[in-house]
């Protein structure tokens, strides 16, 4: 009796943890362009990609690096900048005649209110038709960056209180030291007067 191998080697990109082929195949069966959203520690990138037998073709792309060129002076890895990248990719896609797409989030977990869904919300607001439930989008308050502004205000008040406390402590130490110097000068002055 001949033994057969029971283990089949997975594809290289699956072994490296870069591609989920089952998810990719389901997305390709829709025969629609994919809105591919990828994030790094500094930037957020979005592309509308179409399948081709020789390899995927990128039809339009947008990155949060482009926001800096447009005058965005704030960090490029948060929810408001992700929303703006979504608006940008949506406008570019509509200019190229792309009206619908499906979301390809890659290996990122599907988390309600995340930066990935902020990009999708921007693309939907720009006019791109993407089949995603509205309840998974981040709130308007978070898209506008109010949570960041509230945190900065809280941080500013904490820093101000720490600064006042530090100044108070330094001032108290300075007053104590200066009083001891004055006392020392008075005592040394009286001692020098007594001894002729």
C-alpha cells in the first residue's frame, strides 16, 4: 500500500501572513473593483483596484501624504485624516467613472469605528457606492476630531496644573532658602558686631 502525503504546502503569501486567499476569492467573485485600504503607523493609503489575469491593476489611489501637500498640518494617521483620504479616493474614482466598489480590508480585523471604516465613510460621502452597513462607521464627533480636541484640552489643563504646582514648589523652596540666607546674614552681622 502506497502512502500519500497529507500535508499540502500553503501559498507563500499565506505562509507569510500577507494574503487571505479565501477572502480574496470571495471579493473577486463579485466582479467589482475593490477599495483596498491599508494603514501604517504614519500614513493611510487607499486604492481602487481591478483584477487582471496578469496581476491587479490600480485604477486610482490616494494617500494621507497627499493631504500634507494640500495644506493638512495635522497627523496623517488618525480618524479625521482617514476620512479625508476616503473623500479624496471617492472624488478621484468618480472622475475616472468608477461608481461602485467592494471593501478589501486585507488582514485587518473588522472593528466598528476604525480608521478603515472612516476611509469607507469618506468614500461613501464622496458618492462611491460601497455595500457596508451604516452602523459600523465612526460617529460624526470622531470624524470631526472632537475626541482629539477634548483630549488635548484635558491634557492642556493637566499640564497647566502641573506647571503651576512646579512653580509653586520652586517658589516655596526659593522663599525658604532666601529666608534662611537672610537669617544667616543677620546672625553673622550680629556676631561680627559683638566681636571687636
